[in-house]
């Protein structure tokens, strides 16, 4: 009961802004944040300026100790972690695998805020793949961390719907908030001794591999619905893209269009821009059906409406994305 009154000493592990609502939920609750572990500062952007992580920025403003090992292992790191005397580690998008001795160092072990309904979509990019695969429901799982990838028993699941126009960025923000609330409730359960850990069904597991620029290239021979999901699932990163006249063009704001009754559609090869007006989305032929593309980002330029892009070019209609 003494532990329940004082709460848990929590060491947070994370790097991007996905973890900020979880940090805020811990700060605002009964438990004590004793420090954070985040990735080292890295060069980023076109200027390759050294950039700190969102988690480091938040922790520094809160006056918390920050650990930034290249790899979270070794005697020096273990001593620094042990000095913070955590009761439990909470991991949310940290970006590195943890060894067993690190997972088990806190007396309550380590738990993870994972952005899927486990055992579905284990892996690095569950938010993106939930949209790409057409799921109508997503969620956050709070799970016990084990050495196998996202395979530990689940303590809590929080769910939310995925709409037909939802982007990965929108779902990411929604799940980060959902994760903060679910984590706070789970910490209370652990502190009170009422947490229930449910093993995952490994036979039902699916995976969400990391996305990169190469995998985000659009294949116009796919059908319009599949292409729409790919574009939304890669918005804002890594951004689905194609080429026109050898130049890269990122695509956003998709919607499956008319079924083929556009005058210019006919038997146009996949990728053909069958409609391009200054005040409307592009209409592009696909392997099955037509796809509207409402926004684009040409190489080296900002994101803009398709209509604005068309006004700055000549003879877009009839050209073909490759």
C-alpha cells in the first residue's frame, strides 16, 4: 500500500513527438518521472544542422535528467540508469532494441506503448500500415517488453476508428494522445497490483515493416482504392511519390474518382493524367478506376493544391506519371 500511495518512479524512453502525450500523462498523474532516455542529437534537414529529439526538448524544459547513449548498453550506461532508481521503464517509439538486462533492471521491468492492436502490426510502422492495409480500426497496446519483437503480453488496449480520408499523420496524432491515457491507467494498475497481462496469439500476428522513400513510390497499375490508401498511409512521411518528365512529384489528398466515364479516360494507360484544371484535383488513370489527387509537392518546392501546380505548368493533361 505504501507503493500505491507514492506511485512509481518512471524512466521514459522515446525519441519523436509520439511520446510527448505519454510524458505529459505521467507528469500530470501520481507517478514520478525520474528521467528520459533518447537518441543522441543528429544532423537533420538540408543544412544537416544538429537537431535534438522532441523528447529531449520536452525533458530539458521540464528539468529532467537526459541520457543519450549511442547504444543503451554497457557498464557506464547501466550505472547511469541505475542511479535514477526507476521502478519501471516506459518505452514509446525509442527506436532501438533493448537487451534483456536493460529491460529487467527496474523492479517492475519495462512496458511499451505500441501504436497498434496487437498482435496485428508488430514492427516499426504500424500507423502507416493500418491505413495502407485498409483497417477501419486502429489502436494502442500497452505491452510487457520481451526480447522478441512486440511479442510480450498485453496489459491494455485502447481503440479508435480510422476514417476513409484519414492520413498517417492524423492517425499518429490521435494514437499518441490515446497512448498517453492508456499508459497512465496501466501504471496505476501496476502500482495497485491489479494489472492483468494477456499473452498474444502469435499465430494471428501481422507485421508493419519500416517504410522508406523507395517503398513509397506509387505503382499506377494498382487499383484506385489501393493507391489512395498508399498515399494517405505515407502522408506526411515518407510521402508517396511518382515522376513526371523525370522529375519527382509527391502526391497527397487522394480520393478514388469516377469509374471511368471521364471523356479523356478511355483506355488511358495507368498513370495518365486525364484531367488537370486550375481549380480542381488531378484525375489519374490507374490499373482499375480513376484517382483524384488533390495536392502535390514538386521536387524542391512546397506542398500545394493540384490546381495551383497545374497553373504553373503547361500541358499537364495527357501527360503520364511513371
